[in-house]
C-alpha cells in the first residue's frame, strides 16, 4: 500500500503542477509601488499595541482599479473557497477583513509572509503559495478595498456545513481519492469515528493538522553526502542549512550549497496539499456530505 501511495502521489503532483502553471493572474503584474512595498517588507512598522477594539485604522486611498481587479481574480481562484468570496470568512478560513494582519498591512508587506512562509499557516489547512511581489500587492489591493467598519463582518457560520450532495461526493471520491483510500477499507466508519462534520471536513482536507487523538506523521529527509545517506525527521530547512532528528534522537544540522549535498524530502501529506488547488467549494461540500455517510 505504501509504495502505491507514493507513486500515485507523484502522478498527482505532476497533474497539479500543470494546473498551477496556468495561473491567469500570474501573467500580469501590478508594477505599481513595487519598490515601495519592497522597502516596507524589509522593515514593517511595529504593530499597534492593541487597545479598545474599534481602533482607528487609517482609511486608505483605494488601489487602482486594475490592481483590484487582478487581486480579485487571484483571490477568487486561490483564497475564496476558504475565506469566503467576500473575504468575510467561510467554513474553512477566518474573516480576513477583520484580521489584524490585513488591517495593519499596507501593500502586502504583512500579508506576504503569511502566504509564502514554510508550509503555509502552521496547524491549519492553509497551504503555502508561491506568489511574486506584484501578485501579493494585487491581493492586498483587493483585500483593502472592503470597508472595515461598514456592514458587520461577523457573519454567522452556517448551522451545518453538511450542505453538499453525497452522491456527487461519492463520484468525486472515486476519481480523486479512491486511488489511496477506500470507503470500505481505511475510511470505513470515519463518519462514526469523527461525528462533528466540521472536524471531519478539516481532517480530510488537511490530515497533517492533526487534532485530538490524532498522531501525525513527520516529513522525513534524506541527505546524501560523500556517498553516505543521513536520514531523519525534518526539523528545519532553508537555502543554507537543513536540520533533522536522527532515529537515535540526535539532531544534526548540515550546510547546503545549491544542490550539494543532495536533499530529498518526503512529506506523507503531500498528496493532500496538492489537492488544495484541485477541488472547488462544491467538491469540498460534496465530499464531506459523502464521508459523513460512511458509518
Ligand atoms: C485551504 C483553505 C485556505 C486557503 C486556500 C487559504 N487560506 Fe488563508 N487561512 C486559512 C486558515 C485555516 C487560516 C488560519 C486562521 C483561521 O483559522 O481561519 C488562514 C489564515 C490566513 C491569514 C492570517 C489571518 C490572521 O489574522 O491570522 C491570512 C492573511 C490569509 N489566510 C490569507 C489568505 C489568502 C490571501 C489566501 C489566497 C491566496 C488564502 N489565505 C488561502 C485557510 C485558507
Ligand atoms: C495519493 C494518495 C492520496 C490521495 C489521492 C488522497 N489521500 Fe487522503 N490521505 C493520504 C495519506 C498518505 C494520509 C495520511 C494517512 C496517515 O496519516 O496514516 C491521508 C489521510 C486522509 C484522511 C484522514 C484519515 C483518518 O483516518 O483520519 C482522510 C479522511 C482522507 N485522507 C481523505 C481523503 C479524501 C476525501 C481524498 C480525496 C479528495 C483523499 N484523501 C485523497 C493519501 C491520499
């Protein structure tokens, strides 16, 4: 089963890669205020020290229409299904208009690190995005076009999130999930094991986030140096070093210089992360509606 999973994961990865490179908004650029945004990104101003809820946020002049339009298109394609098309929150992501990060952001300098760091927002299902600075500036322009103090953004969450079509969910499951999972095998009874639909939905969308009573598996790393392999669980990696914990508990940090030494990462949840960009809001609701029936 394990080797099947890996092979299928690779097939999925290449399919997704194609989907990702056809990014309609990626082709164009904001170009505006770029140097400015860069300078701010280097040294963001300190956050306001909080205080009474309704702080006076600076009312910004709206971004140019073309920036907002590009930002909106990108937002709808990449963010809307979690944060809601109106950015006021969906059943999988917070209200962004009232997010302190967005409120304190000017031209993307505070939003950028949330989008581009590490593996996405830790402990959540938000993936990492590889946007360029112009795309982030576009997104910021769009997010800042909402009135913060206007209509109340604390929209109620729906009573139940089981609003999809279980039959359509089953079909989607057959196409996208059945290569690794089975409704009569590993996922049998998942609707009984996880009775809260929201938890069940988060679990299938992002199993790596764990949760109560769930053990998640670490990303493993293999470094090949002078013909020798050093293996362990990944702790940290950047362009210059990789740090891992070996089976005997020892921690090792190895310097990196381009492709030398060779570093291979294996994230057991990679197939799920790749799926983020594949399914639509409707697919998500349908699949959850289906999984709930697996008693
Ligand atoms: C798969 C779902 C998902 C997608 C897609 C997604 N997010 Fe998120 N995002 C989350 C979750 C979950 C959090 C953590 C906060 C929460 O619990 O809602 C988060 C947090 C954030 C935060 C930090 C909010 C704060 O105040 O802490 C920002 C900003 C953000 N997302 C922006 C975006 C943008 C912009 C996009 C599209 C490029 C995007 N997200 C795509 C689920 C998602
Ligand atoms: C390429 C393989 C692959 C595909 C495709 C895939 N998954 Fe998974 N899934 C995994 C792996 C690996 C895990 C982690 C299992 C573990 O930690 O033991 C997992 C975990 C899960 C879990 C958590 C299981 C539990 O017992 O709590 C659920 C639920 C789930 N997947 C549902 C889905 C659904 C629904 C789809 C389709 C939309 C899907 N998966 C597509 C490989 C895949």
